[in-house]
C-alpha cells in the first residue's frame, strides 16, 4: 500500500523524456513513487502550458523547469554526470548517483564527471558487477542494483484473458506474422554486432529478424539489404508486449567489448518476463542465467538460436523464464534502494 513519507521529494533533471524509453531511471523512480516517495521527473521536452503531468499520487512529470521551486529541499537523483555542476543551484538533502554504464568507448566523454558524481553522492548505485567492483573502493556506500523487468507489463504476452494487446494488429503486420520470428527491442546502437546479424540472416533465410527500437547509428546500412531483416524503428513502450507475442525467440547480439561487458541489459529481463527463449552473445551479466542460451561464435550463436526455436517454446519452459523475471522485478530493486535511503535519511535527522 502506498503511503506518504515525510522526506524531501526526489528530483530527476532532464536526460530523456519519461514516455520515450522507460529505462532504468524511469522504472526505479516510478517504483519508488509506489513505495511512497514523492518524485518529480523532468522531461527534456518542455511544455510550459502543462508544467506538470501527474501519473499517480506521488509521481509528477515536469515539463517546465522554471516551475521547479529551487527554495524547496530535494533528494537529487543523478545519472547524467554534468548535472553535478547544477547541484549548488538547489537545496539538497541527499544525492543518489546511479551508474549504469562505464565511462569508456562511446561513453568516454563522461569520464571527467565520474569522480565528481561519486564524490557528491550519499549513495552510489551500480548496474553491474564490473561497475560495482570499479566503484566500491571509491565511496563508503555503494550498492549493486542490477536492472530488472516490469513483469506485469510484459507478462501480458501469455495472459490468455488478454485477447488483443496494445498495437497488436500493427505488430502482426510489421512482423509479417511468419514463423519463426527472431526479435530484438531496444536501442539499435553501435555496440550491436551487425556482422553477426548479417551472418544469421544469410544462413537462415527462412527466419524473419525483427528489430524494434530507435536507430542511433549506421549499422543497419552497413550490413546491406537482407529481405528477412526488418528495422522497424522506435515504438512505444506500451507496444512492446504486442511485438513479443509475435516473436518465437529474442536475441541480445552485442559485440564483446568494454561497454557491453559492463552492461546489464534491461531487455534480458523483459524478454524473460514475456516468456521468450533468449539467445545472447557471451556477456558477463548474462552468464548467470541458466535460462539463457549463450552463443560464443557466430556459428555457435546460430546453433543456439536453432535449438531455442526447436526446444525452448514449451509452456513449461516459458513459465520457468517468467518465474525468473518475477523474482528480478523493478519493485524488488526499488525496495532495496528505498530501505537504504530511509536508513541514511533517518541518520541525518538524528
């Protein structure tokens, strides 16, 4: 049951709009609001005519930064390092610094902010073991808080009482409603292994490979045109279960390098919550999941994909994957953070 807490509201300064990606910050902060924390999530997109959109009794999306009362006391939730410089502009009761990626390769420009972000924090959250190991000696209060899934949202896929999901008719058309359909959702970014995708598409022309997500690089153009590869672009978070219902298996085809080795893919948990067989490249954060098949070379990845489609789609195996995702929920992650925040805040008030 949601209850009000007598602590300052959590303020999240604009990195990306709440409605667009629904990734780690949005999920954790929304779950904290359900636990009774007041949250103000600031959008990049501004709409001064509608400064606040209220999502529940404790969560507001701010669309006008000028409407933020800087005389009020806040708990600042930091993900974007440069916002450290803005901390003096606010009355800060506590700082939570959340580190989801290492400052290397594509994220190397943010390395300059890593130490100030950690130094400013009362609590530091780390999304993966590699990030935690690199951070735990730099601060006295560091927590390993991995990513998770919104189980209720993605569990709709196998809900027999849910006859038609949001945008399911469009999803059927875009996925061509053919079997087998191999799916992916999330950012189509530079760390995706496009050579692997080209190999899979060439070797399995009878498979349909469907990519749902905003395209951030020229990777799709580099692999040439394969009639069985479909780049659908960005879709609303609400539509993802409809696409999952069309998929026979889901993939995490990431290159193996510093950025991906330190990554804890949100899509992993979401795929499992949807009951989908999952095939991934050999990522450290994926290895502990017995339910996930690991492809350690292109040919091995293809073998794992074939076997997943043949053997991993039974109701029993789908249920095992969903049970795993249920245990790895955003609510459980948020509760760990909430407990530590309250412990810290109570200490400050004494």
